[in-house]
């Protein structure tokens, strides 16, 4: 009887299609990335769903025994959603978000990837990319992208305005500019365009909610956000005060940026640059790509080609740029077979071919071999990308502490301080003192 049962089970397995058998289900969370998958129409703008949908379907085609369930999680909601998932034990199997928390390692929530990294991977990934996920002697991030969308990293110059004002923008790109030079150039880029006696074109604009770009100027003066062991916020030093005062003076004293900063965010600033109400914008290759995407989607009428340049630096001090790397983390797996499939999916997402898809965003990748082949057919994009990489390499730094530092918990206090300073309801010192007080109160509660 037992032998007959075994035979029947074997026959049953043989006749059941693979698709009808139980599949390994992998849950994948990813924040919005408008990446064009292979074969995507060149005349259309990719949505945040196109890449994860393609990646999931392609991996399932290659692995019929796997089902990928992806969720696009917004940048503003991921922290709360992830915290709730971890608290209830429903976290995804693989995750790519704006940031990750290295305390997850200490809590035993993540799988190290060292056993799955080949020597070719190690040689190909940038050291910065691998170090971003290195905790207690092990690696926890499958590197994917290098750098950011350029906010806080570099500026964009609308060269026709610079040429109209008789400014050598090529010198700025190649050699940089001091804060003093920046002010004088900004004055030349500020004018009355319609002759009604009122300034309506400015060199640059700022937004109180545009954290990265404001931070860059303040860091350039030598300010530090936190102390060495990340237990105290110290962003009210004289250097921080000098940096923020410089920004406020650009609006109130020099008049090279429009008022109303307290009510503006990053997209207001981008909009001013896109509509040529300002000559200087913020961002890197990704923001150049945004111009093209906006033209394709009908949000912008004119295609134009800005150049990337470094932020201004204080005389005698090294310049500053926000640099980071990110990738995919794998949460702890109880089932060994599933763990192998999740790691295989992570390797699939970060292989050379799929990492190269970041080219459609004009992002630098975490792989040296891939970056060497990016934008070869477009001299303009290649030049801008190389400038962006050079700026990060020469001046890159982290702005917000380690992955475990709770910047998201205190960032609202920074925005409030910027609103107070630019709205002139507080002095620069009062604004930064208030930020430090509130931030340290929240930090004490957090720890």
C-alpha cells in the first residue's frame, strides 16, 4: 500500500504543470524610480511602475517557480510604512528605498551578502558603494546607484544667460567659484526683463523645504550637523550661522534671489529654472533628464541643455557636495530555498545589464564597468556626467550622518528653522538655536 502511494505521488508530480505547483513568493518594495525598461518607447516618459513591473515579469519568466510581488512605496511614506511592517513582522523580502537603517543589522533583520558577492562584483563595484552597506565586518547592500539626483551635489547653469551677461561659464565648470565670485556673478544675472522697472529675472532661487541645496551652502562654511558619535546636533555653530546668513543675504541684501523662500519647496525652485526665471538651478544628470521627460510629457514646452557646475566654495576651504550610494537590502529569510531565490533576484537587479538601465535616468551606477559605457553616443551627456562624477569624487561628503542617525525624525525642525530665518520672523542665530534645541530633544527621545 505504501509503495502504491509513493508511485501515485510521483505520477501526480509528473503530470502537474510547474505553474500549478506552489511558488516561492518574493515581496519587493521599491521607491519611485522612473526607469525605462528594455524596449520602452523612446518618445514616451517612463512611469514609476514601468521598471518594477518589467523586472518582476522578466525574473518570473526566467524563474517560473517564483512569484514577485512588488510595491512602489513613496519617499515620504516609506519610513512609517517600514516601521509598521517591521513591528508586525511583515517587512518585504527585498527593499530599495531612499535610505536604510543600519540598526536593522544589529536587530538581526538583514541578510549579509558576502557569500553571494563574486570577486568580479567586488572589483567592479565602487568602494563608496560597497562601504555604504558595510556594518560590523559584513556587507548588507547590493549596490545599484552612485550619487543622487544631484540635489546638494551640483548646480545647473543656463548658459545663454551667462553668455548674455558676459560671464565665462566654462571657467566656473572647470575651476569652480568662490562665494564672493558667486555673489558678483549672481548680480549680473539678475535683471528687469520686461522694462517695467521691477526685477523679474533672478540669478537663483531657494526654497525653505529644499533641504539638500540649503545644506550645501551652510556646510561650505565649515558647519557640522552632529558631533562625532552622533549623539548631539551642533548645527548652530558660528560657521552654520555664517552660512545661513549668507543665504538670507542673497535674498534680502543682494537681491539676487526672489523673496518668499519660506513658502517654497524644491519643485518651485526647479520650476523657476525650467521657465528661465532663474539662470542657476540645482541638480545633476538626473535633473537634465527631467527636462527631457517634462518635454515628452507636455509639462515643459522647450528642450534646453544646461551644464553642470560645482557649488561655490569659501575662499581657502574645500568645496562641498552631497554624495551617497544605495542599493537593495535583503531581509532575514527563514527558508533556505527562498533565501537563495531572493539573493538571485537581488543579483539580477544589480547585474551589469540591469544596472545599465539607470542610464535612462541619467544616474551614475555603482558599477565601474557600466559607467565606462554610459552616454557614449551623446557627447553632451557624457561631458555632464563626467563633470558630475568629478565633483562627487573631489568634494563628496555625507550630509545627514550614518544610516542609523534619525534625520527623518528631526528634518521638520530644520525646515521650520529655514522658514523662520527666510521669513524674517527669527534671526539666523535664533532659527538655528531653535533647530538645535528641538532636534536634540527629539534625538534624546529617539535614543
